[in-house]
């Protein structure tokens, strides 16, 4: 039987070789792991900064759109950056300004020849982006910005030259200070036998626009707001339309009209009052509108009555929606009348006194006007002399949806000037 070989002890130099190899392998893995960890941390920081950079850019782009919206709604350059700062950012925007013709605080001039430069700076975490662009302002025609706008295909403004009780000369006793817009009938004369030769003579201060006037959907507007409107009835000679903000009121009493008041009446208005009449309204006497708060505004929205036949002249007045038989007086409260049908503003009963409305807008199918006695010098003075581009009351009411047709009316638009959009500060 062979004898096993004796165990050979390795030389001292070879002892611990495996241990050294394992240690080196572990060290290599450690270095590799630390490198990967460092790389992933760097990539995370890079991706995070990239995300903040992208978000800041989108904040700035959104800021440009918001600035255009503010300008369209307020017409005020200073409103663009109001309340915005690094301490009080708005959706990431820390700075915003709009400059037109060197002015950054005044009113917008709605002229395409005067571009507006909008600058917006936005920040997300510690990353900031800034954008700038020039926009050309353009007016969108709005019938409410006219003293009179008539949209019926056969609609016109008729100013009566004589009549009333007693029958007297009313020739040229209606003074119209504002603009008129009516559908073009092929002739500039839509004033009947008022003593005026043309519309241009009747409206010397504002001019005339003969073009297609958008038709109102008054019936739909009344239906939409009637259910939540505050009911008003039986007030007699004093009607108080008092609420906060934009408030809706509705009157629909028995009779040919939703409301008929047989004597002089006073309408007291707080804030913005929208008064709805599903079957029209008639005031037989003088109507005086007074303010119960600063900035009060009265909006009358009326549908035609559909049934009224006058017992004296035996004529049907089915299409009449808003009838002021004894005149309208309002020195401090803007009055806006909206209907698809006829507005009659006359001083049939009160021919011996002058009246006036400081701010009047009548948007109707057609309109009938008759002033007081002309010979003693009495006058019916109707004004809407606000420059079209600065008629911010109408812009505000459209934005609030307080006027029929608000959904299709905009105060103004902005066209980007070619080649002006740029990023700055990069």
C-alpha cells in the first residue's frame, strides 16, 4: 500500500493571497458603487434643475397670457404687475409689466400703431426665466359702447318731430351726444321726420356706423337668470334695487306688461342692478334713477309685451319692450337698456321739462325717441360720450356676464408682433 505524500507547507510568501484578492475585489466594488452613487446624485440634481427651468419657463409664458387678459379686462397698463413681486409671486410670476408709448401705469390706447411691450419674469425654486413680446391692440366692436345700436333688419332710430299731450312742436328737442350703430338699409337716413336730414346731423359728436349689428338673445338671458333673481313687485313710486356686486331682480306682474307704473317713479340703485322684465315694462311718468352707492349702474333687460293695444290711438305696440312715456332722468347712474325689440324713450306726458341721462346705452331692435316742447327750449339730452377705447364700464360688465350677449363680446384683442417674442436675460 503506497505511503501518502507528506503535507507540504506553502512558502511564507504565498500565505494570505486569497484574502488579499478578496479585499481588493471588495475595494473595487466599493469604488464602483461610490462612483455610481455620485453619478446618480449628479443626474438627480441635473434633472431637478432641468424640471425647475422648464417650470419657470411655463410660468413666464402663462404670465404673458395673464397680462393680455388683464389688459383686455381693465384697459389699465398698471394693473398687469399690481400685487406681484418676489415676496408675493403669482403662479410663479415675480415681475410683470406692460409699457405702451413709454407709459407703464396709464390707460391702454387701443391703436394698432401703438404696440404694448409685455415683460414677465418667473421663478421656480432658484431658477428664473424671463420672456418679452410686443402686442398690437385691436378693438372688437361692441354695440353696448354706443349710445344707440339697433339690430333688426328693418331697425332704425326714429325721432318724432311733433305730438304728445298736448300736441306740440318737438322738432330738434332731442340732443344726442354719442355714437350710433344700425343695420345698413342702403340709406343713412333712419330718423323719420324729426327735422334732421341725416343720421350724421343727428349724431354730430359720435358719428354713425352703418353695418350689421349682432342680434341679442334677450329671452335666453332672462330665462337663464330669472330663477335666481330677486322678485320685485308692488313698490309703486320707489323701487329699491339694493344688493352687493352684480345682482339680478325680476318683475312680472299681471297685465299687458310685466310692470306698468302710472305715475312718476324713482329707481334707487346700489352697485350693479340687472332688472329683468319677461313681458316688457312701461313707465307713464318721469323716471328718476338715483345712486345708493358709488359706482351704481342700472341694466334693464326686457322682452316685448306681445299684447298691448293703446286705448287712445288703437294701435298695437306688441314689439315694445321698454317704454318710458314721461322721460328718463339720470345724472350720476349709468343706464343700459337691452332688448331684441323696441325701446321707446319719449316725453309724451312730461313735455314741459328738460331731462337728461349722463351715460346711456340702448341696444335694441329699433328705437323711438321724442323730446319735450322745443319752442321754450326744453331738451332731452342723451349722452354716451366716453371714448370707445376707454369705455371700461362695458368691458367690466361683459367680463362679469351681466349683459345679454356677454359670451360673444370681448373688450379687445392683442396680435403678436412678428419677431418680437423673445427670452431675455439668458
